[in-house]
């Protein structure tokens, strides 16, 4: 076996020292040294010490000159050693450098909401939170997610929380009593309930009074071209508000069929998320359970809720005479930020005039 | 060079003035510093045991110097040398029985050799492969190496209390230094030992220096005298006189076995080297002082006496020289061959059963 | 139920645990300051020396470091020591022995030398004590690998935890809530039931979980009763074992209730609440409906008796925090 080159690196002579300065070489290149023979005098931050040779053999290279500071771990002396096992000098694996994570969007949401948003692929930064301090709620995420996921029926507590939020909106309710003689005769003629007719009349009214279909946002009043009418419905699962999309483009017959279908779906809990979201105005058929008048509250995203009370014979003054006529009370709640009383009054007058006019009713798309 | 065989030859020892911290009460001696008899030299050991003590001292010194070299070659982390203290450690360790238990500091490699601790396993501590001491402390009756000074004295006392409860005829011995004796733990342990009459030997190696602070700055009194305050005997011996150390320790052990309680031994010795390889004694100590102290060298003194008595001769010493060189080289190779332990060892003995958090971190490190 | 259930104090339960341990294992020793003839300043060791003799139940000099250091040596000699630190703050002189040796010896000897040492101490405040008599030192011990740390809240749990501590092969610090020493609870004493490392749900509820331990368990139960009147159903978890922590139960409760409050007497900064909160964030983040709140002692030295009630978490402070997380 021929000689093997062995490199002796500057050891840590103290505790955590980083370098040592060569004071004096005690051997020269070409010298033959014995194990533990003093090689070099080194001065560190703590002490001046003699380093003994770790090998017996010939000194091949001295890697530093007197006065040089040699970092711990750098070659000090290379020896030519006759035999001996090579030592394992494999260096420790260098840990991979980590790239810092992207800065998170500045959104307020609790961890479960963030998780839901991730699951539904919703970008929280794109949502205006409807919760306290602008916090994004579970509903906000679901509304944004649209039809990607079928939501479970809201629990009583979720409903309560939603209602509390809606009740915080400044809202006013105004009432009108309507002679339903024309309406009753018209809807009997068509073989439908009064509700699709009221919806159709509402859509026609909105065409002339678009603010009824608008929403109040941080940027002011947002008008919407499409009329999507939410129909508040009482089901075994609680209150749900299925939506008649683009109701203004539909005939009374189509509206009646759609209402029937939505009511059935609401009862069986099979409404799609799309059918539960996007209302621009709401009609509540409170007459279906005998209520005469009320103060409905607004649905999320709408500025007006129109409650239709029970249609029953009432004593009305017609042309100076007291007559028994089928009649009902309309209760109209509106977001006072979006609308004022006069604007709503004008719209309601227009709506009532249509509802009470056989002629105007006949103009509606059948 | 690293061998001690050229030290203390038969031309005789020229004794200089004694180290400063030895002044005061004259230490008990069997051998005078020049290697002549200073008292009754029959300490109860036969010729083989007398020879064995010298051989241990020679091995210890040679190994100590090898360890300093190994540290400077990057093979050991910090190493605390004990040159000059061979008699104090070997004389005391030789006096103990197989059932006695030693509680060491971090400077008792010589005593460990006598107790049969494997030197490679012991040095794994200084190589940084494990804490405490990778040797089996129960099998060797040699507790793990102890760094926080004086804390081990209470362990020795507690162990001795346990021996007394079991009515076992054995004792414990706790080593400590002159600096440790300033710690509150020394006081608490010594006081407990006295109150419970524990069969323990409190063995102080007063080597004159606690890193850079001399004994005179540690205490204004003499450490052995404190024993009286705790209600048990103390004795000051020449710690570089291996026969005196042996006799004092033997007597203390016999007292302990007989149920007479603890003994405090202050062995006056001298730390020839620096506190450790990370220390430069030249910053605070004159070379002259060290040179003077070398004239009290424990190996030269004992070798002179043994040679004069005819127990050893040059031929035997040459034979030992060769054996010890081989022995130390084998230890060197054993130390260098020691790999880093498996990483899971960090977790494996923290608790008898690893709690979930540690089990999880262990899996994380292992990547399983 | 018409039958009268006998009840005992925590002191009596601890005393029974020591008595039963001394009886069941001849290697068990009980020692410390005033534990012998006097029976301990809180009478926890009352009568033990008379029953088991001064060889196994004995007084020591006033020397906390020496007492714990001796217990280390006794462990080498095969003895199982139960030592008393007379008060929480008086355990500090022994910290070096506890941290450097008691906690580490098993690892340093690669499992060859166990440290089956139990270190008991009356802990926490609430008794209008002098200074140094009302400390909550748990963080020092919980932060030390190799130690187990427990704190009972009832007599039955005090019995169980102390017995389990004594029979454990590892060292256990037992923090006895001195404010609950004389409170009575069920007298059926057994080692069956939740062990070291297991927390316990002591009141069920679904609106939020309150995690606590020691004397604060009773106070949190009072707060939960108050909140029940407001239709808030609060779960209360007695952590019992401060190290190891029952992170599994902690995470499960947060997954089920979505809201959490941690209550302890120790100062807030780096108190156990910090660890519990961090665990919740690590293990149950996706279920958090509100930030985790901590109701703790303040970051000041334990105050004098006249101010103690301002410092300790009150029913009002606990209830306010719970209302805050519930309404978030």
C-alpha cells in the first residue's frame, strides 16, 4: 500500500471558537513526524496551545503561514500516511432553504370559514364580509360559492344570527289596503293563486321604479337589471326564501308553475344553492297563514320586502258607499338607506293601481 | 513527551517550597515529598497492590496527556485534565470495596480507571457522544460524570442513607474540589450526612485552583476543619502521597462500615494543567508556581519509594511502559472510532414511556 | 338520593395515599421538613411516622437542595422517595437538583437508573398567605423535560394522582392546591380512573370549553353555573396532568365546542395557558370560531393578602371571557 494523503483540519480548540492564528510551525514540509509530535503553536481567543500531530507520517503540505488566521474546519496540514483507515469526513447534509410563504390576504374570517372557503374554492379577498367588523361569515362564503355545493338547511341559530344582522339595517314599513275585486276575478280566470299575479305586477312596477330592485352597498345604491324575486316560504325546516330568477321576463303562468315547483322543493329540502341565492326583492305571502298585516324584515341583498296579507271581505268605501269587497293589506318594508318614503310611496301607488285595475291586469303577460 | 517514565528517576527529587494553599495545618504523610518514609509505610497493602497503584498512576497520567492531544486534534470536545492529582484519585479509589459507590465530578478519570470503568466509554462523554457517562453506573459502582459542582455530594449522602436503611456494609464516596466546597450544596449535603450519620466519605481534592480563582479566595479557613461543625471527623492528608491518601480513605471507609458515620478528607494536591483545554492558566498563574509544584509530583515520589523498597525496577517499568503505550493507543483508536449515536437516542430515555409529544417529535426527527 | 355520602378533605385523601403507598411498598420513604412528629405544616403526613416508624418517615434539616439531592442518591440505592417542599417558593433552592439530576438522570444513564421520586408541594394562592407562600411554579417544572407534573382538584383525584406519582418510574412533581386542602369531596379512594397524562371533563357543555387545573377548577365550575343561567352551556376540563398534557382531549373539546378559554393562577406570560393555546391552534385551528382567551394571574409578583382577590381569576373575569368568546 502506498501512502495516503490525510488532511488535518483546524480543530475547535476551545468551546465554539471559530479560528486559530498560526504562531509558529514546529515542523516543515517533508518532515517525518510521530503520533502526537507537536506540529504547530496556535493562538486562539482563549489560549495559546501546541497542536500535536494526529498521524505518524510525512508532512506534505502546511496550509497556512505564520500569522494567518485559520478558520476551524479549514485544512491545516496534509500528511502522507502509510496506512490506516480513511475516516468518514462526509459533511452533514445541508437543510433545504425554505421560501417564505406568500403574505396572506387581509381578510377577517374565523378558521372554520377559511377552511370552508378553501374547500369551495372561494377567494376570501373577493368577499365583503357581512359579519361584525367586516368579518366574512359562513353564509358569505356559501353565497359567493354559488351552486358549487348544496348547503344544509340553516339551523335555528344560523337563522337567528342572519335575522339579527338584517334587523340592524335601518328599515321602515308602510301599508296599503287594496281592493282585490279585480285581482280575484283575474286570477280565477287564469286559474292561479293571487301570488304569481302580485309578483308579475311587482315586476312591472319595478320597470318604472328600478330603485325598488336596488341594493345599498358601501359604494352607494346598486341598481340591478334583472328582477329576482325571493318568495319567503314557511317549511317544516323553517323559513326559506327560494328565488324566482328573472321574474320580470316570465309570464304569470310560468311564474305560477315556478312558484309551485320551488315550494315543493323547499318542502323536501331539495332546493339548489342557486335557487336560494341572488334575490333582488322579496315577496312574503303572509296571508297564507291568515296574517292581515305585518312588519317583515329585509332579506340579505334586497332593499324591499312586500308582504301580502290575507285576502278577505272587508268593508270598503267605494264611490261614497260602504261595500263589502275582497281586500288585503300590503305591508312594504324598505331599506331607508336605499330608498326614502316618497319614492316607495310612488312605487306602491303605481303597484296598487295595477292590482286594482282589470284593464291593466289584462296587459300582463299571461 | 507524553510518557511519564522519564519523570522522577532514581537521581532523587529536589523539593522546592510547597504550594501556597498547603500552608496551615501540616497534612498527614506516609511518604515525604522526596520519596523517603515519613511515617509507618505499612498501609495494609501487599507488594502486588502497591505495584498496581503505581501502574494505575502511570497509565492515568499517560492517558490524561493523550486526551489533551486528542482534544487538540479535534477528537474530543472540551477535556478537563487532572495531571498532578493521580495519587489523590487512585489512592482513594483503591481503598474502596467492590460494593462501595463513587459519585465523581468531571475530573475523576483516574479514579474511574481503578473502578474498572471502560476508558473508551468514559471518554465518549468528552467526545460528546453522550451525557453523564455511557458506562453502566450500576455495574461499575461509579455514578455518571457530574458537572454542576457539589450537587453530587448530596447524591453520595443520599446513597449512603439508603445503605444505612438497608443495613448494607458498604459506603459511598463523593469527590469534590476546593471550589465546590464554597457551594451551598456542600453544606446541605455535609449537614445531612452528619445528622443521619450516613456512611459516606466526603473527599475533597484541594488542587489550589477553581479555574482561575485560588483556594485563598474561596475560603479563609481550612476545608477539613468544617467537619467538626457538622459533628464528624475531618482529616487533611498530603494528596500527592498515595499511601497517605489510601490509608485515610481506608480508615474513613472502616468508620462508615462500622456505623460511625461520615468523614471529610481534604487531600492537598495541585492542578498542574489548566482547568480544561478551553482554559489558559498562563493568564492567571505563574509558571514558577507550577514548576515548584512539580517537585511534589505524586508519581515521582511513590516510584522513588517503591524502587528503594525493591518493589519495582527499571526492567518492570520498561515492560509497563510498552504495555501502557499499547493500552493508550488502543483507547485512542477506540475513542476515534466512536460514531455519533443514533439520533433517536435524544428521545429514548427521557421517560420510561414516551409521552405523545415526545413520541411525535421522535417520529418527526426520524422522518417516519 | 336519600343516603348520606361521607366526604373527606383533600388533606385526608393525600394522607391516605401516603399511608397506602408506605404500606404497599416497603421501598417507599417519606421525608422533608416537619413531616415526622408534627405531621407536616398542613398535616398531610399526620400519623405516618407513628405508624411506619422514623426509619421510613423522617424529618430533615431545612435543606431543600439536600433533600432532593439525597433522594437522587437514594434512588441509586433502590429507594422510592416522596419528599415534601414545605411551600411552593421554597422549592426553588432545589431547582438545580431537580432540573440537572432528577429530570435528566434516566436519559444520562440511557435508562439504567430510574428516578422514581415524588416531590410534593402545597402550591398556588388563595389562602391569604405571606409572600413566597402563594406561588404558581408549574411552568418551571413543565418546561423541564424528564419531569411529570400533576395538580389535583378534588380529594379523590389527589389520592389517585399521588399514588400514581409514587408508583411511577419517573419523577413527578405534585402541586397540591393549598386553597382546596380543606374542601371536602367524595370519599371513595381508588387508583382506578384517569391516569397521569389524562385530563377530565368535569362539566359538559357545547358553547365553549374552559381548560383549567388546581384550585381554579372549582372556580370555573362556579362560573359555568352562572353562565348556565344565561343559557350558555360551558364545558369545563380539569387538565390534572400538566406534563404530559392531554393534547388529544384538549383538541377534541375545541373541535366540539369551537371556543376555548384557559384559566390559571400563574402569570399570563408563558403560563400553561400559552402552551394550551398553542396546542389548540396547532391541532384544532380549523374549528376555532373565536380567539382563545386566557384568564390568569397578572404578570406581577404574587400580591399581598389584601390584594389577592384582584389577582386571582374571579368568577366574573372567567364568565366575561366566556361570554366574549361565545358572542364572537
